[in-house]
């Protein structure tokens, strides 16, 4: 009976021990396998983050290069010129170092691409054509364009001001990006899949996998949490930033670990059971209590293995103590393995976070992460601190409103509205205010992301202040270039007018002089002829002023009186100024002699009076011109004008118009600045006036008040010399009897020249064709003593005629006449051998003395 009971007890004990070991092993296996699955899922999350960052990095690089290329001036210029070969070369320099990315440019309204699209991507041409009609930046990720290949498409319009020149595209085929696929371990069977028509397509190998119908909807709806052993021994996880992509990895390593764990636990259980079986018959009576105690402790351990071990000292027998030690050692090994798995997982997470941090800090643009619900900054990079002046400590936990970042608060409201409606903002121009108050122009893009456990916004801001400043400077330079070209055209026109007008004046003044020789002093017609001659010489001065405005004549300063010039200028302008504008003169007796060029001073006065007239043209009013002599003393009024002390002539021109606005009065003397409407002013008048007065060692200032008028004050240094008066016409002229060849393409001019010279006693032969004149001289070069020729003539210019004549007869004296020419002056004329150089119109006195001088010197 005892044996039966002992056998029964032994069997019961063995059964109990076996059951206890099974429970312990099963509990441990369940707990540890669950932990392994969690660790495996965490590793999938880490890989998910790494893959997303790698893909996002490529798309960010592609977006940056596409935008940079769209702003590249060289690409714009070649696109405008249609230089396709140069565009292809430029595109090579803008390709990022990502294999599988191809760049193309399409001109506006053209169906061709530069360079041509490879055949493998021609199926995407309809999509490219549709995108070319869009006016903003486009980024289409991973789509099947009908050729079975999933590619991404990035496009950006190429603009010049508001004009669209074309579109730049980047087609990115991830399957060709070998650098990206190097990170995948083949032994892990890692794959990147995209859903296409119910199947999952491997982006690397293009192989299709059809998921079971019961879980197909799961892939259609998408998921972000890892799915372990979803089917075919594969684990999957979705990519949040790329909803159609799924990362797949073999679960074989997890199964191997679980299998090894099962073997270890089974082996442990077997060892314990065998040991128990050996000693159970001898210790059956002694081990009941210890065994029960160990079973209880084992159950507790199975519930929470990281906190409990078998209490070795509480076990009564050495054998059980050793058994408990072995059990505890195995348990410690398992727990250490579990901790090692945790450390490895944490290490990978830390590496991923470090990569994220370095990427954030290395970015050249400002990057901030803020909570969506309240806008508090959670993370900012160094570029943000450099751009705004706020340190990391000052920015974290604060909002853009707290830091007063937005120069215009309405921009922040608009941004928040766009985020809530569209979930993103692309390329929004916003002005930010730095910590020191400086305003920056930025280009802002915002996306919503999941940061930790909260929904946040990531904002990327690029400082475009210098770019906008350069664009404004470019516009300003273009305006100045247009004004300079306009002034150049005026100068060319002035030269042409001067030449023709001086020829006409030469004919008029010559005929008047000839007529005066035949009209008696008592004849009433003589007065009219004198008036014609006086008006002709005034017309000559007008031409001189026109050329001086175009900067085509040199100026001669000599002592002149200002008061007669003022009165003459008023007389000239009075006829053009309406009667509702009154001109008042306040001219005192003063020493008005200054060292100046009369033409330039008259130009200054006419300009100022004309500006005063323009200020009153609509309302009428009063123009006042005053002149008086003043004395500037040291450390007084002279310091205001930066003049040396002494006597000065003060000229004031004022009007009762609306005045000049305070915000522009400091710029009125700047070149090309004008307050007149388009087409009504060149912006050169007052700048020329300022330059003339400065060149005469004087000063000019302006005073104005809105609604009360404007006053210009001019100070010119007074001199004690007598003014140079025009000499009276000489009644007796030098004469001669030599033979002269007179050449001019104007027949009326040859008539005047012949009569003038024959009146002085010379024998004159005239020609209107320089070629005929040269032939005549070639046949009869010994019969002529002097050649007088015009400069500008058809078929042959005067300087060339002189050169040909000197080849025939080197000692032949010549006189060159010109109404105006940019190609010749007195110095150049002397270099080619001309004896005398005179400008039209000239009177008989000048002609007589010049002819006699040329003949006598030869």
C-alpha cells in the first residue's frame, strides 16, 4: 500500500512538477515572445522613419534643384533665345546626385522637351502637358502613368517677371536609384511596395504580390502601425508621408528567435524534469513543500519575470537550492537577452533621432516645428536663430505672436486659415521682423506632421531679402538705362538738327549780309534786314544750347553780366507762358559780373522758369525772379552751401504753385528723377542745372511748402573784371585776288560763298559735288590757291576730300567748314592737314580773316 501510495505520490509529484514546468515555460515563452514581437515592431518603426527620411531627403533635394533651375538667369536667357543645346548643358549642371532622376524643360506653347524624354517615360507626356498649364509648383509622388512603372513627377514654372517662359520637370524613378536600394539587406528580404490596381508592386523589381482578399481592404485604406506576419511570413508597415507606399520585411528572424527561445525553454524544462525524475523516488517525502514553494514562485515569475526570482535560501535542501540557482540563471540569461534587445532598439532609435537633429541643424533655411493647436515652438534650428536673432531658449515654448515675428499680423491669420483649409502652404511670401526690428522678406512653406504624440506644423522659411533687393535694383537700372538711351537719342537728334539748321542759318546770314551791301542806310528795308540778321544769330545760340543739353559742345567761361541774360530769357519765354501766369522781376543794381558760360547760364534760367510755369499751368499764379549781391562770411551762411566766404550773386526763382512733397524734395536733383507723368519729363533737367551750377563753383538749394509754392536759390561767385562785350561788326575786311575752289552740297551755300568771296576780290570756282570738285582739282591743281569745303556731303565727306587733294598737292592750303559733326573737330582737322577750321554759320568778317590767314600762312 505504501509502495502504491509512494508510486502514486511520485507520479502525482512528477505530474505536478511537469505541469508546473510547463506552465512556467509556457508563461515565459508567451511573455518573452510577446516582447520579441514588440521589439520587432519597434524596429519596423525605426526603419519606417529612416525610409521616410531617405525618401523625403531625395524629394527635398529634387524640389530644391528644380526651383533653383527655374530661377537660374542663364536658363531663362537661353529659354528666351531658344538655345536648346545650351539648355541641355545647363540642365546637366543642375542634376542632383540621385540616380533615376531626369530633368527636362518645355518651352511655353511648345510640345517638345529639352532634352528629349527617354522612351521609357514617354507614357507620362500627357500628364506633363496637363501640368504645364498649372501656374504653381507641382510634386506628384509615385504614380503609374500607364507604362507599368511608378514614377514621381516634379514641375515648376520658369518665370520672367509675370511672364511664363516655360516649365522645368524632374521625373524620378525610384527603381533606378541604386544608392537608395543599397541600404536594404537582401537576407532580410526587405521590400518597398506600392498599391496598384489591388496588387502590391515591388518598386525595386516591379514584381507584383496579390494580398489575400480578406486583408486587401486593409492595404487600400492604409495603415501606419506595423503588421507582423500579415501574410506569407511577411511583416508590413505603412509610410505616413507616402500613403500609397508600404515597407515589407521577412519575419524569419523573429521566428528564428522565438524558435530558439522555445528550444531553450523546452531544454530547460526537460533537464529539470529529468533531474526531478531521478531524485523523485528518494526525495518524494522531502520535496513536496519546497516543490510547491518553487511552483508558487515560478507562477509569480511568469506573471512578472523582471521583478522576481526563486528564493534560493528559503529552499530547504541543497539539491533544490542548486536547481533554483540554475532556474534563476536561465531566467537571468533570458532577462539579459531581453534587456539587450531593448538596448539595441533604443540605440537605433537614438541614431535615428541624431540623424534627424543633424539634418535639422545642417539645413540652410529656417526650420521650425510648432504645435498646431496653439502655435508654440517645439523645435527650431540654428538657421532660425541666425535669421530672427532669437536663441533656442528664447524661442522654445513661445509662439510667433509672442516673439512678434510677423511684420503684418494679417499674414499670420492668412497662414493659419490656409493650414486649416488645405493642410499645407507652399511658397508664401511673408515679411518677418527680427529681434532688432529689421524686416526680412521670406518665402514660407508649411506642412502638418505628427511630432511625438501631438499634431504639429513644420515650417521652412528662406530669406529672399537680398533677392528682392537685387530685383528692385535691376528694375531701377533698367529704368536708368531706358532714360540713358532716351538721352542718347536726343543727343543724336540734336546733332542732326544742328547740322541742317546751321547750314540754313549760314545761307540766311550770308544772303542778309549780301543784301545789306546793296541797301542804303535810309532804306526802311535795312532795319528789317538787321532784325533778320539779329534773329539768325539768336537762332545760332539756340542751336548751341541744344548741343550743350546733349553734351556735344565744349563750354567757354568768360566774364559776363547776368542781368541781361535774365531779361533775355524772360523775353524768350514770355510768348510761351499763358497770360494767367504773371512774371515779376525784382532786379536790383548790383555787380552782376560772373565768370561763366553764357549758354549754360541761360539754360539754367530757362529750365527753372519752365519748371515754375509747369507748377502753375493748371491754376495760374505768379513767377518771381529776383537778383541781388550778398556777402558770405566765415562760419555763417556759407557753411550751409559749402562755399568759401566772399561776394556772391543771389538769383531766386519762385512760384506760387502747390509745392514739392517732403518725401521727394531731397531727390529732385538726382539723375532721372522726375515728379512729372509718364512721357512728360526725362528727369535730367534739375540734375543738369545742379551740375552746371556746381561746375561754376556755385551752389543751388530749394525751399518748398505744400500749398505755398517753391523757391530755387542760386549763388554764383562775383568777379571784379569787366564783362566781355560783343564787338561791333568790322566794316573793313582783308581782301585778296587769289583763285579759290569752294565746295558745298548746298547750292544756295555755294551762291552765298561765291558772292562773299568775290566781294572780297577773290576769283571763285564752285562745285556742289565733291567727286566733280576732286576731278576739277586733279586737272587744274596749279590754277587754285585755296580749297574751301563743307564737311558733310554725299558721296565724299570733306575730310576725305582734303586728304585726296593733299595727295595731289601736299602744299595746298585748305579750309574745312561744318554745321556740326561728331566725327570731326578742330584738333582732328589739323591732324589730317587742314589749315583752318570754322563752324557754320559764320559772318563775312570770320570768312575774310580765315581765308586771308590760310593763304598767308601757306
